[in-house]
C-alpha cells in the first residue's frame, strides 16, 4: 500500500492527480511520436537523441514531445526545488511551496526565452540559440523523467529517509552542469567563433539570474 511522505509533504489530493496526468501525457505523446520518445528513454544514448535537434522540424515549441518535456521538467524541478527549500539549513525569506515554485519557474523560463530570442535575433544568431535551447531541453527532459521516477520512489517508499532526496538533488544538479558543458563544447567544436556568444549566454542569462534568485530567496 502506498504511504505518504509526511516529513516534507503533507497528504495532498492533487499529487496523485498530477502523477496520473504525467503518465497519461507520456502515453499520449508516445503513441504519436514512438520513435522519438523511445530514443529519449535510452539515457545511455542521449547523444543520439540530442542530434535530432540539428533538424529544423524538431525545433518547435508546439511539437508534442517538446511540450511534454517542458511540462515534465517544470514539474520535476518544482518538486526538487520545493524539497531543497524545506531541507535547507537557512530558512527562506519568501514563503515557498510547490505551486509558487512552479509558477515562478514557468514565468522565469518564458521570460528568459523571450529575452534570449530578441537578443540573438538582433545578433543574427537565432539558429545557434534554438539549437542550444532545444538540446538543453532534451537533456532536461530525459533527466527529469528519471528524476521524477526516483522522486516517486522516495515519496511513496522512503518518506522518512531524507538522505534519499538530499542525494537526488545534488545528483540532478551535477548532471545538468556536466551535460550542458558538453553541449557547449560540441557547439564550440563545430564553430569556435561562437565562443563569445556562448559566454554571453552563460554569464548574462544562465548564471546571473539564478544568483539573483538565490539572493532574493535567502
């Protein structure tokens, strides 16, 4: 029988609904894009999946797989961020829960995407931006699927073992850092002249916003 995590999360009726919704969406998208979703599940071949974003037909926000990846990434990172705030030794200045985290992340991602699109369009580097963003999305989505499954294992079975979730959070962060570093290296390997734009993207619109967010919360 499933047991609820009372240590980090109270019993909430919306949680199983959200879980069912995610699995329902996964089945729905898999039926329509079986090859792409099957490739996505093979984490040991993530490089093969990332390469599909070299084709323009996959670089669309309204593509079914991309929409699912955005949704699962937002849900997973909202759960993990909420857990991280609750486990943090320093109490956040702002009251934070899953819904406020999800709302903020959604606004943050949309806002940053609009700003990036405008900047790189002015610079004439829209293709570079689209490839970088969607390749990142592929990494985020694949990792989020497995992280979400591990989170469910914790939520229903190891709810008293906070070390489980405390280990999952830094593991996810390390994966994100390493995978994105490799993406940028491949882009530079194919065109070293993109170094300036990669540095601009990382410093101004990748690192700085999260540092500002950390300062705002703590």
